[in-house]
C-alpha cells in the first residue's frame, strides 16, 4: 500500500464511521481522487470528482447531494471529457486533514482540502459547470 493509499484509508475509516447524515465521506473521495489522479485515470472518475468538488465548494452540496448528482449523471452512458491535470493540486493535503483533531476540526479540514483541490482545478470550472447543467443537476 502506498503512503497516499494509507492516508486515504485512515480518512475513509474516519468518515465512514462518522455517522454524519450529510455523508462527508464523499468529499474525501472526491478530493483524494482529484488530488492524486494520474494520466491513466478513467475519465468518469475525474469527471465525478471534479463535479463533486464544484458542487460542494461552490454550491454547498452535502456528500449525500453530491452522490445523487453522480447518480443523475450516470443514468446514461457518455464519453466524458478529458481534463488537464494541473501540476499543483492544492496546498492542503490528506496529511493536513489527518493532523486535525477528530470532530469539528477534522471536518473543517476536509472542507478546506476540497476548496484547495477545487481551486487548483479552476481552469476546468466552465466545463464542469456545463456538464452539470447538461445533466440537469444545475
């Protein structure tokens, strides 16, 4: 297991046992996917991660609401657009999130992580927004 996978596993364990009906775990999945994506990432994975980050950061969607948006987008098969993977993927990392105390501080760190990663992908904003409009999410 790589160090990135270990950090993701620790965060997943925290969020999946969180008991939060807003399902904060979805935000961890999206931030981690976008921040660690390599050139071989499947287009659907980066598309859904960026859509989730956009909806959360810019529209305040909960993880549960992001899940519903993903389901709506997945109803029909599509050729998802390629996204440029910026070299800088945000200053906040999973390590920063794990250093925060569990509870409100860690939850706030997860939101800061999402905002940081989404900011790094700001060049994809309009493409993501148009996809969400086309799929009836916005």
